[in-house]
C-alpha cells in the first residue's frame, strides 16, 4: 500500500531489531514483557492466553462428550438405594463429596460454556490478532493508548484467575448463562458461583477498554493517504466489533453485578420468591449476549475477507458492501435479543423479534455472496489458510441456514433447547469463529514469529479438524430433530449411536488441533526463516519485516493504492515473476 524503506537501519542509521529481541537472561526477558506497551507483544501474550483457555474449555467439552457415550446407569448408593446418574464422569472424578455424576456433568458443560465464551472466543481474535495487526495495517507505531492496552491485558488475566479459582473450588453447575432463579439457589458453597460470575464481570472491562482503544486508533492513527475506504476489511470488522464491545458490555456488567448482590444479600431483583422477575434477567443477559455473538463472528468475517483476497490474488468483490455490512450487522445485533426468549414472551413480541431476526441475515448474506464472487476466476493458492477459508464458507453457511428454523416461531417452539440449537450454535461459533481464527493464525504466523511452518502438515491438520467437526456436530442436528434435549447427562437408548458418533468426532477434533500444535512448535524451534511477504499480500503488514521491528516501520508509510489492487500492483518484497500482473488483453 506504500513505498517505504525496508532496510534494517532506522531513520538515524542505527540498527533496529525485531520486537522479539530482548535482553539476555530468562528473567530479564520476562520482566520486559510484563511491563511492555508494545501492541505486538501484548497481542502475542493474549494469543497464548486465549489458546490456553481454549485448551481448558476443550477438556471440559471432551468430558461432556465422554459422559454421553453412555445413556443411563443405575448406581447403588451406600444406603442401598439406586439412583440414575451420569456414570463415566462420576467414575473419573469420584463422588466422595456427595456429588452425583449428573452434578459433575452439569459442572463440566457449564465450565465449557463459560470458559469458551467469556475467556476464549470473545477476546480471541480482537485481543490477539487485532492487537498485533490493527496498528500495523493502519501504518501506526502502536495503538492510541498503549498503557491502557497493557491494563486491559492485566484485567483479562485478573478476571481469568477468578474463573480458574472457581474451577479449582469445584466449579459451578448453573449453565454459562447463569439463569435465575437457579443461579441464585444452586450450590451449598455459593462462593463458587460468585467467583465465576465475578470473573465474567471483570473480563467485561478488558473488552470495553480494548474496544475503545481500537476505535480511537482507527479514527486518529491511519497512515497518510489512507481514507476510510482504503482500510483493509479486517480493520472494518474490528472497528464494528469495537462499537458493540463499548455499547453492549456495560449491560452485562451491571446485570452480573446485580446477580452477585442478589446471591449474597438476597435483595429480590430476580428471585420470584422475593418479588423479583427472573425474565428480567433474561432480557438483560441477552441484550448483551446476542450482540456479543457478533463480537465473536465479525472479526472472523474480517479474517476471511483478508484470506480470500490474498490467496485468490484478486480484488475483493463488493468492498464497500462488505465494509458497510459489518456496520449493519453491528446495528441490527442490538435489536434481536428476544429470539432467545420466544417461549418466555407474548405472541406479539415474539412475532416482532422473529421478523427482526430474519433482518440480520441480509448483511450476513451480502458478505457470503461477495466472498463466493471473489473466488470466481481467482488465482487460488490451495494452502492451509485457503483450506480454512473454504472450510469457513461451508460450515458458516450451514450454521446460518440452520438459524432460519430457529428464527421462525412455528419451528423454534419444537427445536428450542434441543441438540439442534447446540449444533447450530457450534456451526456458527466454532465452524465460523474458531475455524477463521486458526486460518488467520496460519496466515499471519510467518509475520508474527518470522518462521514458516510445514505446509503439508498444516493442510493435514485442517482436513482432520474439518472431518472431526462435522462428525461431532452434524449428528447433533439429527439428535435435535428427533427430540434429544440439550444439557442432559442421561437419555433414552435410541439416541446412543448418534451420541457415540458425535463423541468419536470430538476425538478427531482433538487430533487435528494437536497436529497444528506440534506443527507450530516445530516451526518456532526449527522452521525456515520467513520472507517479509510469503503470500504476496498488499496490506501494510506485508511491507514490514518478519517479524516486525519494535516500532513497526522504519519510516512513516504513505498509502498510494488500495489493499486489494492485485490487478495493478506487484506485492512488496516479491519477485514480479512470481506474482505477475494479469494480462489486460
């Protein structure tokens, strides 16, 4: 996007090393990273933290799937009575504290949901890849408020510690939504619930500060020559996400704080036994939690736009339509929370929310159609990032289309709280956000760490993840239409085969992600040095070195062309023979 000095000397002739360079000695480097305000280092710290949370949430998910291998067991208690309980998890964790297998199962799926939503998927792309690349893509040296960026990182760590403490104390069994009045009365040790809710409350501050920082950075720190419609679409997606974070997160913060007060002091806000209204909690919770679905998916859509354009070597189709659709999704997301509550509201309100739900499909469909049009006649490089892009298009389309029967009143009343909802949610969140996140990591890994990974191993991992995901969750659509309710440890024998297939799929998913893990570790230890622009991209991050220097650029970049002008511009640091311009004839 510009012509800048790409040598290794700074503006005053001195050498400026990679952001990964640091003082000698392990503890000296730890101390340097602990107080850094470099957005790249903060992004890397976020990346490894959210991946660790992904691991914890994945372990809880595997425990849930392991339990569902088996439908029903009768366990004889010491007093001679027989109870039906989850058998496998009870065998693993024991029940010495008087906790039944069913309660252990409830804790496992609650921890899976709470960790994955609040500690992994919400901060995953914005806080890691967004922190690392948003300033570089804008041509800036850092975000607008570097110290605030570091504070948001420590707030994230602080909030996560509260969540882990709740797990170490035994976990909670309320479900990740913390629905009242159950969350007000469950568990004799109520501090476990308070700690988990407090963790989500604290994490919200990190989300707000990050969003505010990104908004100001986009408005104030764009490089000379970069207008609004010269920005990469990843920036547009992060910008729309930040608006939602700033506007919606305070609502869940107040709601969770009220829940804590209700739990400790019995005020009577949500508890019907004290004159409270539990449906009011649902309204507050979903007014945040449906917009936060787009906090999860909008950055993923931004990644897909980047990957498609670069690895198809083609100008993105409908740039402005995709950019405005991000803002449109952000706006409409605040109007559709009621579709989570069709069974708890009147007919007129349900009808209005159903109509609004279908409205959000329009800007989403604009993106999907434009992505497919971009593929048409593109010079497609079938590598790991591109495979994940194609996987996203397939899986996210299934997730979007299966949302239609859940938005229609006549069918939602039958599918509500069934495994159909579980499958739909995971096709959007994991088939959408996580798949795009992993694709984005593969796309930007050489730039972040200066090392290439093994392409064949990466593609193998992608194929295994894709197969494992569909085996795991497509069977759950069938389970839901046949009447299997979600959040049940026990079920009738007719559902056992489908549950067993789904569980085997979860093991395949584990294998696929382990393949990626070993590939990345090998890349860091012994991978070949990455060139500045391995994919032939045109956005500003590909004009920096791999990995970037501490201040990103040796000289201030000046934008002279668009981010996707592959038909007129040879990519920087690339041989024109490897990336020839298309023949205009």
